[in-house]
C-alpha cells in the first residue's frame, strides 16, 4: 500500500523529500557539525552514533509526517536522548511478544506480564509519541489550507490514507482489512508509521556511524569520496554555510559512495537477523534439503555476509570489492533481506546515507 513512495524513482523525483533534506542538512546537521569543531568541544567531540540516529529519525519522520510534524532530534538533544533511552530499554525483551504472542496476551488478561513492567511502559510512551505525530499529520491534511511548503507534505501518511480509501471503495466490508484498518484508519496509520521510524532510525544510524569511523581512519578514503562528491552538478561545496541539494539521480550513480555504503551494510549488517520465515506447504527445497511446509526457518545476514567464497577476507571492510567483479557479491548481499518481508525502506536508507 505504501511501497510506491519508497521506490527509488519516487524518492529521487520527490520534491517534498528534496525540500525536507534541504532543511535537515542545511539548518540542522551542518550547523551541528560545525559547532562540534568549536574549541569548547575539545577533547570530547560529539557522540556520532546518537547524532546519526537523530539524523535518520529526522529524515524518516519528515517523510512520514511532513517536516512541520516531524522530530528535530538533531537540535533537540534532550528529547533525542530520552527517546533513545526508551528505545534501548526495550532491547532484548522482544522474545515473548514476538514468539509467544498468545501466551503474552493471556498473561496480560490476568494482569501479569512476561517482560519487566518498564518495557511495557517504554513501549506505551513510544507508541503514544508516534500517535501524536501521526494524528497531527492527518489533521493537517484535513485542513483546507494549502501546504505552506512542500517539505510539509506527509508523504507516507498521505499515501496510506489514499490506499485505505481505495481499498474501502473497491471492496467495502468484504475487504480483508475492513475490521482492522478501514474502521480504524488513524490507529492503523500510526501503527504503520511506528514500524517505519523504529525500523529505520537505528539501522541507518549504525550504518552512518561505522561508515564515518572508516572514513575517519583514512585521509585517502576521504579524498576519494570528496572528489567524487565534487563531480556532482551542483556540487556539495558550502557557500555561506549552506550547500545546494545534489541531484538525486547523479548522487545515486556515484560508484565509490555506493560501494562504501553497501560494504558497511555487508560488514556490520545493522539488521543482522535472525529473519524468520515459515516454509509454505507442502514443502520447499533449500540447497540439498527438503523442508516440510509449516517449518519455521531463519537466516542471518551477518553470517551470510561471511561466506569467504563470495566475500574473501570477509571480516575486512573493503569497499573495493563492490567496484569489480561484483555480480556474485550482489547476489549474496542480504543486508536488506529479500522477498515479501524485505526492507521497505532500503532505497530510502541508501538515499539518506
Ligand atoms: C541501512 C539501513 C537499513 C537496513 C540495514 C535495514 C534492514 C532491514 C532488514 C534486513 C529487514 C527485514 C527484516 C526481516 O526480514 O525480518 C527490514 C525490514 C524493514 N525495514 Fe529496514 N533497514 C534499513 C533502513 C530502513 C529505513 C530507513 C526504513 C524506513 C524508512 C526501513 C523500514 C523497514 C520496514 C517497515 C521493515 C519491515 C518490513 C516488513 O516486515 O514488511 N528500514 N529492514
């Protein structure tokens, strides 16, 4: 229903996405990076992991809700840190809700919880936060005033609502999503958007952190990447502290930049698995094995990316492996998974990175 707005062609052509990037990069990230070089920052520098998670969240939430109703985690550090704390509190406690949902619900009905109470409290606070942003975006769309700025367009929310309307019109009460989504559009939009912001912020933040670590270790890498970026028209040189937004299609074609991001996702696999799937009936073949239908199987991108035959010296971060003879590597690259459950935001992640 929403995959269209995450396609590469849509993102590259989106005026709203370009306007949002302009605001986020020019009025938030560049000033934050410049401020980090001030003598008062020495010797601590900045926590780039936290900053890059903020960058990812600002980009994704702006695309979902429009810039007006999105986060400003780059600047609002205390809100960002509070959010990240809630997010990390839940880590390691997903087992019961994900693997034994019925048992978890049964315990809930008895007033008991299989996970610590603070995990539930963090989930409720994060969900309420996302519902608030989502409701504000929906309300804004309902107002008759034209958008002040294309950056205010809540691209994902608008697309979801249009999809629900289309489904209602086509199938009415016979729709499979009638009793859930169509009767509760606001809650459904918030729930879907919650998936996007939580799935995208840490994965993208981790990728940018490792990538900047490798760049920080090598002046040669920085020089090569800089030369490539300077070949863009318009290029990304700062003029009076601002840069012109590069052409998305040209950016997409830069070989070194592309290779460095792919290699970072390969080497560190920010969503490393396991990625469970259920074998369809009656059975399927995986390599030499026939696996019966209904069996739950899983694989991990982290391990798939360590196949020495396809990725020699797999522990080594070497972006040049994506510049030559890359066909086998591309076939085995699984950083965004594959099939029906593959990453919805893979193009957005590549573009944002
Ligand atoms: C470098 C960054 C990213 C990486 C490595 C990554 C990786 C992945 C992987 C491996 C999955 C599949 C999980 C599974 O099969 O169980 C996934 C799912 C997903 N990703 Fe990403 N992701 C990234 C960024 C993003 C961004 C920026 C967004 C949103 C804008 C996003 C939205 C989603 C969603 C909604 C799903 C769930 C899809 C579904 O289950 O139908 N991801 N991601």
